[in-house]
C-alpha cells in the first residue's frame, strides 16, 4: 500500500486542539500536569515528561520544540493506512500562559520501554520484536520527501538533529539542504564554528572538508526517526489470537523530535555513535534497519569531534 503524498499535509497553527470527539477524556489542566508525580523524564533546564491519568502523557519545558508536535500530526496522517505502526497521537499543543513554555499533550500508550525489557527477553522474543520493528521501519522509510533531494524536517525546515544546531540559526549549518554534499558541509562548518569560538583553526575540519564527500555520498534522503534507541521503543505483551499466552507483542515508537529526511545511512549510523556495546542490541539493530558500517564509523568519528 502506498503512502499518500506529503503535499496533502501542512503544519498546524498554535494553539492546536484535537476535536473533543477524538480525545478520550477531558484534557489535563496546567495544575494537573505541573503537580503530577508520575514523572517519566525530568530535566529542569530542558523539559519534563509526566503521565496524567490513564490517557495522557504531557511534555513541557523550555526545550520542547513545536516540530515534535507537528511531526506527530504528520505521521498520524501519512501512516493512517498502516495499522501495525503505533505512534502517539497529539491531542493538544500550546504555550503555557504562566511561563510561555510549549506543552504537548499526547496519547499514553501501553507498554514498557524495550530498554527495560531487553535483559529478560529470550532469543525468540527478541527476534519477534525486531521483526515487527523491521516492518515498521520499512513503511516509515517509504514516506516521500516534500520535493526532490530534500534533507530537513516535516515542516520543510531545518534538519532537526542536534548536530545541526546553530546559535544564530545559520542556514548553512541548520539547513534544510538540497544535496548530500551540503548536508556534509554543514557538519564541517559546525566543527569550524566550535573551534572558532575558542579562537582556533580546526585542521580536523580541513580534513573533513577534503574527504567527507568521498565517504558520505550517494545516499538518498530517507525519512528517519533519528533516535532509534531502546528507550524510545515501547513494547506491550499481548495474548495470541488463540487466547493463549505466547510470544506476541505490540510495538510503538516515541520521541520523534529529531525525525525528518536524512541520508539513507542515518537511521543506523546515528544510533551507532551511541552504542554502549554491553549487550546484543547492536547486532539486533541490523535486523531492523540496514547496517551502514563504513558510514557509521565515519559519523562516529565526526560526532566525537562535534559533541565532546
């Protein structure tokens, strides 16, 4: 089944509220989510994620970005025909009157993080889950770009990944881009900017400028989650159709804030840079998305130069 073309979708304007008929219960109030003790993630300088009742997850804070909400709406539309793909629905997106921070009210999905479950899963269970995730990503990667050779976000804006951050929103670093070469050049310019801030010249950036295009080229823009870590995968154990307990699972993907169109190697390689190599997850990831070992090694080296 083909996915509908992206030109049929446009970002919403804030404040956004889903029609009441499509919301399972009254939305939580500001007091309810600020006072919630069901804290899933908390970083006072960035964002806070809490559960409110059985239906809602609320993400709010200085670091919450509108693009994450827009991405959830984009995916709801473009993956509607794929019942085996579960992504949280966005119920509301607005700025909190008391502090101006963005608030996302999302669907609370059943399940436990794959990160927590992984140590107790047996080989067959891991294979079943990875097989389901492979089908999910095969469909996601078919989402067409808004126009040819586009590298950027669902809003046709900058590349959402943190490696492309620029304090002054330099488009040569942030994008969007219309070629893989410009995508590469952005990473090189970001490295130069880091060194320039310390009043130094980056000879490593000179190296990348001479050689990066020779290594990272020929990769079509492909829609990617861009943070495919076990902590961002929810797994729910369900009964088999026969009504008997079995190795049946439902999977869901959360935390879409860095999703967009990236070179085809990015889904694998952007996770490779964060591998701890403490278990068999790196090997199992190769069963979910195509491995790109050469590209991953190059990105890991570049990532270390940019982030450490």
